[in-house]
């Protein structure tokens, strides 16, 4: 996971499977969605979100990652 404080955006990018600093995605084909538990990461970058949120992801082709703007920031 990546954090862009200036733009208030998070991003997820592929990490090596053996990376100890990666986050697991859980996919739901029935809902065409994925879940990620990143509360510790958000706390680390100083963002507090107390409830589950749904975010629309945008594909960043240049950097090969998904990006999303966090609500209320």
C-alpha cells in the first residue's frame, strides 16, 4: 500500500508473495469487488477511519497500481 498525503490518495500495487509488509486482498466474484484490511497502515500514515468504507478504484497504467481517494479528507 502507498500513501500520497498531498493528494489524499491511497494506492495498492503488486508486491512479491513473500513480502512481510504486504496486505492480503480477498476477492468476491459475486459482488465484483475485493476487500483489504488496512487499518494499521492507515493509522501509520495518520488517517483515522472508524467504519468500513467502499472506495472506487482507478487504474494508474503508468505506475501499474490502483488508486483511490479517501472520503472526508
